[in-house]
C-alpha cells in the first residue's frame, strides 16, 4: 500500500465531497477526463492490482470494485441536477439522492474489502483509485452528454446552440443560490 496512493485518493475524495453540493459550472471544453486519467496512472504505476497468491479471486474483487465505481458514476451523473442559464452556461449540483449513491457505494466497497480480508486477499489502494477513476470518468462522460442536449432554461438560446427544427427551449430545474 503506497502512502502516495492513499494521499491521492483522500485528496480527490475530499475535493469531490467539498464540491458535491455547490453549484458548479460545466464547460464543454474542459478536460474532464484528466483527473480520472491521473488516478488510473497512480492506480497502475506500482502494480499490485491483483494479489499474486489469489489471482482469480482478487481479479474478481477488482472487477467488482470497478463495476461498483462505474455504477456509482452512472448514479451520480443521473441524480445530479443540471440547468442552463440564459447566457448559455450549464451548471450542475448534487442532490440528496447523489449523497445516497455515495453512501451506498462506500458501504459496498467496504463490504468488498471485508470479503477480501476474510479470504486473505490483498487488493491495496490501486483498486480504490481505479474504481474512483471509473466513477469520475463515467460521471464526466454522462454529464457532457447531458449538457450537450440541454437547452437554455429560460427560452433564450445561447449563440450558436439552436438547431433547425429543435422547437422551443425546455425549462430545466434551477437551484436558487
């Protein structure tokens, strides 16, 4: 278990949780995939993703960990509220359901770690970083897809965003800040 991996995982989770329930602007040009790519790098750089003494079982646990991460990313993206301002900027904010997704994901991950410990399987922090990267990557991809199909909230189209025959802009939820 690398101290660097532990610190990276804690820093990313703290950053995510601190920003989770504040409205944040989403930009289509942002490099939303950079943090997941960095997390994947840290996850694989030291090796040890699979326990050499229990290869099949640890690979199964690693797959389950990444699957939970992917499902968390999907749940996180679909429970986040999005809206588009009159100027065309798109915003997002987590909800109570989003917090529930996080709690459920953490409980499932702790359960997997417990199962692995009972079986004598050591996954290390690389599995956590890989699952976190999967969550962020899936969430980012879904959010980018969601905002590309979003119209401005107040029926005022931003320059260059109206497609021919698209009809009137649809009202989206807006959090009062």
